[in-house]
C-alpha cells in the first residue's frame, strides 16, 4: 500500500486545486475566503484574498488564475457544513487573479440579466474557451 503523506493542514474547505510549474498547488479555501498557495514543502501563503467563497479555480490561457466565487456562506464549526448565505452575500462572480501579484478583478456577476448564484468549477478548452 502506498504511504500517504499530509502536505498541509488547517485549510478551510479546500477546493479547485491547480498544479503550478514550481510544484506548488494553488487552491480556493471556500470557508476561508482566500486563494492559498501550498508549496511542495507544505508552506502555505495567501495567493489572493477575494473574499466570498472561492471554490472553482483554473489556469487560463494567459497564465492567470480564473476563479468561481460562490459569494460566501456561513459555516458550522469545522468549516464544511454551510448554515446558509453569508450576512454580506451579494451573489456569485467569476474573477481573474494575477498569480504573481494576487490582484483580483471581477469579470462577471451576471449572465445577461440573470445574477450569478454560487458558480462552481471552471475549465478551459485547448483553444482557451
């Protein structure tokens, strides 16, 4: 049986891991409102602080990170069981994160006239679509 090694702990509802060229993994912490970089040695650092509930993450064709942000929830102790929308919930969004600076820019909060509500997961095809 393969040995399991814990690389990082204390993450608050991690989701949407993206493997980086340097061996790090960048992921959203849904209950933490942050995008976290976990180095190959297990060190954690904030890659971006978008707030809300960062859950889907992908690297785009331009090298930037693209994030589905569900807008945020309240969580019971332990951080995995949602008790409902966050008090400051305004809706979900799709955001672009510069992986070097952490600068976060909101791209979409609506699809046509429809407000985004908890978008989850994002991918790009070979053509960047």
